[in-house]
C-alpha cells in the first residue's frame, strides 16, 4: 500500500501543471493507507491483549498509564547504605528510599544551637520604596 501511495504521489507531482488530471483525484482518495495503519495497530493491540500472560499484564498497564514518550521509566536504583555496625543494607522499595531521602535532605534540628537564649535582634530594615512607572520610563 505504501508503494502504491508513493506511486500515486509521484504521478500527481509529475502532472501538477494539469489541474484536472486523474492522479490528483486518486491522491485525494488515498486515505486508505493511513486507515490501514490505524486498523493494523488496533488489531495488533487486541491480539496482544488476548494472548498475554499474567506477567505481561503489568506491561500493558504501563503502556496505558504512561504518556507517549521515549519509553524511559524514571526509577531510583537500589540504594546501598551502611548501618552503625558497618553492614551494607540495600534499599529496594520506594517506602524505604523515601524515608532515607527525607532523613538525608531534612535532618532533625540540632539539639544544642549556638544562638543565645534571650538574644535581642536589631530592628529589621524598612521595605524599599515602590518603583514608580515614571522612574522606569526615565531609566529606559
């Protein structure tokens, strides 16, 4: 079908100066190629769903849920940490990884801060004056 469509296109292009040539009408009717591709995709998907195994159902679910793209799957790899005894621990599930990141990125506040208890802070600076439109025009 693709070869036939390319032949019709080439014929239509060769006869572009003849506005009432039959190849132009034939080219207008050439939507069958695009429709055949859509039909083949639909049929392939239906066959895939009918013949899938229980393991492949998650792959099909991923195809349905994820947006169209390059097929990349953002995933945090297994994290390896050492406990207090020096034993290496592998973090595989998302819950453990999230807790590890939370502790790493947001550590608890220090128990003994260096700020004196009754420190008197200086007066804050006043807000800067508003910039007017005339000042902006003058600078421009």
